[in-house]
């Protein structure tokens, strides 16, 4: 959808007939342009040793010694591989060579097993998942059988409690807290309408695979969430002291953030955030070492309050 449904591939790139299909369904003209774009992207970041991705008709993992490598077959019948074999991370599903008997694989012989699975590549620390399914309407139109490519865009993301949200009172802030808790529990959902049809956006599950050594491992389906609390200089009346004085809003943010993260730390969440048993809090607008020291003290007190080990809360310092 990131290509087909938006203007990354402009209408002018596919010529006449690039708009919505008269029936409102899949437009094969635009679909072909998206497939060409995807092949060009793979040529750029994971080029093959000979030929190009637009010429690939099959791809599958194969063992060379004790390590798997990615083998590809061009439409000419020539086998090839990645220019940088280490870009191949692993695979999952039914992916095999074209024939069980042919000494030299042919582009026209049927695959030994059904082409349906995933190939995982890694470039500059970020992953690409090639979804292969020749029975899918899009995969059947692609020479390689690739129906979709999922690109990992980032390793971390900041959930902002400050500048990116308009939380002007306690009611607004509770909505922010509720969303943060939903992220930590892995249950947050966001309904929306696209092309007149209702849909729901929710966290992606992890992707399990066999790595190059044949070992089972997983690729995280989500970024690691860092929570940005407000700065030390903001006070709130949503919590008052015994003598009715306002309190630093960042103190409340820290307590609620860690309380929400307990679902993740204790393994009761539907999905995992931290892979190291930590809570990540970004602290903005700290003007020098004294305010950093105040944050360190605050984190230590909160850890004691919740009975967490020392340094469970990790600090992200914003130099503003």
C-alpha cells in the first residue's frame, strides 16, 4: 500500500490507465509499475551478482556447507546470487529449487515445492522481508513471485508526551497515558477508514525464521518505544500535594510510564517492547548537569517505589 496506494509512484510514471480500476479493484497497470519500482529498489540495496531483480524468476535458500545462502534463478536459466551474500539473514516457508531432478535449474520447470514463504535481508542494520506467494493475485504477476516487500524503517521511535500532543489538562493527559499503556501492553488499536472501508491499525507480531545457520530466531515486528516525558519546568494540578500545591508534571509522567511498562517487564503484555528488560524515558529541556542529576535521582526513586533493579530505567538526554 505504501507504493500502490500513494503517490510515491506518480500517475505519470505509468501512463494512461494508471488510475483506479473501473471496478474499484486492483489496477494491473499501476501494479506493474509498483513491481518495477520494487525491483529497482532491490537492485539498489541488494543487487544480484549478474543480471537484475527484474530478471529473477525464482529464489530460495540453499546450504553451502553449514551455512544457508540465497540462490536466485534468472529468466535466461542462469543461476546467480547476491553480490553481498551476507545481506541474506534467513527464511521461512516453502521455498525450494525449481526441480528435484534437473542438474541445471530451468526457468520453465515447476518448483519442487510451492513458492510460498519469506526471504529476509538486512541492509545497514535494517531488514527487508520479501513475501513470496505465486498464488496471490500480485505474486502471480511478478516474475519472482514476490507479492510484497516489508521494509523496516527504524529501530526505535519516541512516544511523545510533550510537543507532539496537545495535552492541556488532566483529561487530555489521561488519554496520553492510556495510549502509552496500550503500547506497553501490545493492545493499542487505531480504527480508520481507507477507500471507504473500515480498517484497524495494530502492532505487528514478531516474525519467526530460520537464520543462515539453521537456528530459530525472530525479527521484531515493532520498534523499541522510547517515551518522552515533559521537562522539569512544567507543573500540573492533576495531582496535588497534601497542602494543595501542584507537582512537577514530569514526576507524574515518570511514575505512569514505568507503571505502564510493568506489563512489558513482567511478561504479561501481548507483545514485547524491551528486549533487555528496560524502560526507556527521553527527558527534554535539561539545562545542564544539575537537571540531569535530578532526573537520575528521580529514576532511582521510581525504581525503588516499584521494586525494580537499579538502572532499569534508561535515560535519553535531549540537549536543547
